[in-house]
C-alpha cells in the first residue's frame, strides 16, 4: 500500500503491487516482456499453491500456463482494482478445475494406495503457528475433510459446485461439510 509523505506525495512503498499494476498496463498494450516479468514474479507461488490443491504436477503446470495465456489473451479483464496476485489466483484455481474436469479417472492400483506422509500443507502450517490468531488455530483443529471444504469455499472463493469438483466429492457432501465446519468454528470462537 502506498504511503503519503508529509508533503502529500505517494511514496514507492507498496509491496510490489504498483509494479504488478504497471506490468498489467504494459500487458494490455501488448508488451510480451511485461507478461514474462509478470510470469516470473507469480508463477512460482501460483504453482505451489495449486499443487497444494492437486497432487498431479502435470495438471497444475497446465493450469499455470493456461492462467498466463488467459492473461495475455484478455488482459483488460483486470480492472486495475485489487491485488494482481489475487486476480491471478482466481484465474489459476478455475483453470485447475477445468483441467481436473477434463481428466478421466483411471483405475488405482491398490499397491500404491499407501502414500508417504508428505507433511502438512503450507496453509496448515500458517494456521497452526498462529499467524491468523484464534481463527487459524481453530481451523487447524477441524478434521481434514471439513478444513478442505472451508478453505476451498471461504478462502479460495470457490462455489460449492467448484469445490466438489476440486475435492472429488458430491456437491451435497461439500454443503454438509461446509455446514459442519461453520458450526464447529462458531462453537470454537464463542
């Protein structure tokens, strides 16, 4: 966020958001170098965050590429409001859902069902260490199923239909889990 100096001028302290907006303005003008710079700034975290939602690295890579292709094809859909990263995330998560819809289920070999413990999700670690106060601590206490639905809908902003597709469960199950998660959070926070 830009700060005002005593003379009333805006300083350059804005956590890179002003630079992102400037890059987007250049992309709107057809500047491929600006798109490449935007990609370099955001592709890493976007990939990591999408991989926390989908274990298939091919699908997440395609979703990231599709995200920046969508930015190139329709850069004016960014209305110069809000954080460019948040806008990219909204495109990226929907591109991932699109890829997951296209993927046909394949039979799973029972021998590979025992997956190694890969540790907590990055979001779980943030919530558990108290970064989000009491809310985060209580979110970690939810069962993984309830937490996944709450994160997909409340934090990632997906509809229950999109969350159902992402999580691979029926929409009714998402709604039930969301109701239970909200109830558990309300009880914990009261």
